[in-house]
C-alpha cells in the first residue's frame, strides 16, 4: 500500500513540474544548465 502512495505522489509532482536547473562551475564563472518542459516538448537551456 505504501508503494501505491509513493507512486501517486511522484506522478502528481511530475504533472506540476515545469523544469529544472543545476548550478555548474566553469573555468572563470558559474552558470546554470537544465531544461524546461512545454507540453510534450523538452527544451534544454543554459543561463549565464
């Protein structure tokens, strides 16, 4: 029964998720990489 609850929570989170960003350290500065989901399409992004 606990497995069903966990799966349900994961599905709800995935339905609300818009994307994700991760902080990266380059040679001279920090930047972020990640993706955003728009409909069924996933767009990769880099932020300086």
